[in-house]
């Protein structure tokens, strides 16, 4: 007698295994013949519907594989970062630009003295600084560039901001308010030509160095020489107006070329040739000279 139970058991086991694997199974009918295919789906293969998402909050919807590639890319791509705000660029001017230039000078990215005008040299200095520190080399000073520059420099002082002169003059010394006076302020490095308390002209000046300082006090012009050459240092002193034992107000070629990077031997240097010519024509021997801090 044949044992018909064993094949049936084997087929039943195969059907169960196939069902677990998500395969197609063809169970035999009562006569042992294969019947219609039966597809068994595992829980992982059941498609998610809106209803199933609502009943199972732990599952999230996935983009359809049939969706266009552009839609998939836009769903995963991060939003583009906005460019930093530009603070100053070529053509701008003012105190903030002057400070920018002074800070660039501290790091040797600018050779000229601060002028307060954002020109080609400032733009080139900013571009060089940006390239050195991995920033976009635009030549424009944006917020990120400015923050990096501020972190690497110190707040510039008055002499750094006005390396070539041009700073605002301070209030005149009370001794300058009467008569005809060359009113010379060491603090703001300015010379005022004043008549009866009124400022006629004002210009930037430079003074003596630490070892040859310009004397302070009240003096008088005792001699004038249009084309003088120093007998001690053999340097030209055009438009010289002497006021204290060899010290004079005069035009300086060195001051015009180097600004406050240099100094005098005690004289008061003027770098504006037109201004000193006009001053020389107006000042008389005997006019007062006041030098003060």
C-alpha cells in the first residue's frame, strides 16, 4: 500500500516556505494535480495606501519610483544659501571705508594711506585678502569678509586712519584766537592760518621725530626764505618760515611722498605745495606761531 500522506506533507511544507518568501505557489487539488496559481504576499510587500499611512503613523510616504528625476532631485536638494550682504564696494566713500583701508594696511594688503575712497587699490587689497582666506574673490567687502578682517586686526587709531593727513582739525587753542596766527595742533596734525579768531585756511602737517621733536609754545616768525636748503642736513626747505632756533614751517618733498611714515628734524612739514605757496604769501615776519598738543 502506497503512503499518499508523505508527498502531501512535503508539498504543504514547500507551500508554506514559498509563502514566507513571497513566491508563487501552485497547491495540488484533491486529485493531486496542480491547481490555479496562488500568490502569497508578505507584510513587507503590501503596498502602502493613504489609509494604511493613516492607521500606521510610524511609516512615511516615499516618492514614487515613476516620478520624474527632476521631482526627486528637488525633493532632496537643500535650498541654496543666500549670498552675504555687500557692505562697501568700488565707488563708495566715507569713514567706514577709511577704517576698512586702515585694517587692510595692518595686514599689508594695502600700501597707500587710508583715503576714505574705495578705489582700484582697495578693491585689489580686498580681493587678495579674500583669496588668502578662502573667500570668494569679488573685491567687494561683504559681511563675511568684514567679520574675518575685524577678527584679525585691531581698531585703528587716529594716526592710522589719517596716515596722509586730512583729519578734521580740533578746536583752536585759546592763544590762537587773537591776531594773525599760525595755529599748529599736534593732536590732529593740522595747521590753521587764523586772523582775529577766524580760520582762513587749514592743511595737514608733520612734525619732528622722537629725538628731534618740534618745540611747543608761543613763538613769532622771525625770518622767511622761499628757496632755502638746510645747512645742517642739506635738504631743501622751500617756503620756509622760521619761528624757533632753526625750526620752520616749510614744504617737504618727503612728506608729500611718504606721509607720516617719516618725520622731520623738528620743523613743521607741509605736503600740499599749493597750500604752502599761498600761506607763504600771506604770513608776515612778526606773526604769531602757536604749537600745542
